[in-house]
C-alpha cells in the first residue's frame, strides 16, 4: 500500500509541476483513499496538502484553506513536525491571500480574522518574516477600524519592530519606526 501511495504521490506532484491540477488532484485523492484505508496518517497529511495546493493554484481559496487545515491537523496528530511546518507555510500563504482580498473590499473584520489566523500559523511555521508582515497588516487594519484607539495598533507595530530587530532587517525596522512615529504624531 505504501508503494502505491508513493507512486500516486509522485505522479500527483509531477502533474502539479505540469500545471495540470485536475489530474494532480485525482492522484492526491487516490493517495488520500489509500492512506485512510491503511490508517497512514503521514499519507493523509501529504494527500490533503497536495489537494490544498492544487485548489490554491486554480484559485479555489476556500477549498485550499479547508484541505490545508485538515492536512495540518493530521500532521500535528501524527507528530510530524517538519511536515506540519511545511503545511503551515502553505496555509500562511492562503490565509494571507484571503485576508488581502477582504482588505481590498474594505471588509476589515474578515481581513483581520484571516491575518490573525495567518499570524498564528506563521508562528507555528517559525516564519519570522511572515509573522512580521502579519503584525504590520494587523496594525494597519486596527488603525482603520479604530482610529480613536491606537493601543492595539501600537502593540502590533511594536511586535513588528521587535521582529525587525530580531531578524536584523533594517528595512522593516525603518518601516516600523516610521509607522509608530506617524501614529504618535497624529495623536500627540
């Protein structure tokens, strides 16, 4: 069964590279069926990840999110740390994409929800750059949603600055200092 799984997985990944996502999804679905039948948790995680990536590539973000969340649950359940980190990076990308979409539509509450999900998963993935971006985006949204209450925006910008310092990223440090200065200058 594991041999069949690995063959299907390899073929699915090949079709992903060829950008034939429908066929790739078929093979990832076969991987999932085999993994469920034989209670192969790592296979389930990888199959859901493959399905999620295929959905993301054809811009079905909701389906992509659902498959990747399930993949992450399976990886965590199976204590598969490196696979969980890999899936987390994919999930961060999907959450961020959804959050930006809502932000562009001025649906700030939904955007904030997805940036917060993105932040949680970025922390799990140990992706400090994405974590910093999330703090920055959340601060910007907090400023728009609550212009009279700057405490939350300042709190997130300080975390953004801390990560800029921790990562020795001078550009991000400069952005954080500028954004903090702007908030303080507008509010005395």
